[in-house]
């Protein structure tokens, strides 16, 4: 039974490294080295390092990313909404 519980904890730990996303994220600032966007649902501000693209300030995107918390996140993919 202990092995089963331990195995489940390890599996859930591995799943925590999967990608997260924000449905509607308004770009506050953008350059080649960083990007900040604010979730229109929760109001939280997300900080991304090295997004490789400059996104339009004031535009809204759906963004997928990896990382924990709200800072130093890695942008994986984005989709322009409006």
C-alpha cells in the first residue's frame, strides 16, 4: 500500500511540469528579452523571459507556457485572439 501511495505522489509530481495556459492575456510590455501580460480573467500579471517574438502591446493572446509561479516563465506557444 505504501508503494502505491508513493507511486501516485511521483506521478502527480511529474504531471506538475506540464504546460499551463492563460485563456485571455493582454500584453502590457514586450521586447526580445521579456514580456509581461495580464490575465483578463484573474488580473494576475505573468512575466516571461526571452519570448523570441515581440507581441503587440494592448493586444490579447491565448498563451501556453511552462514554469511555476508568475515570474521567469518560458513561453511555449501563443495564439492571437483580438
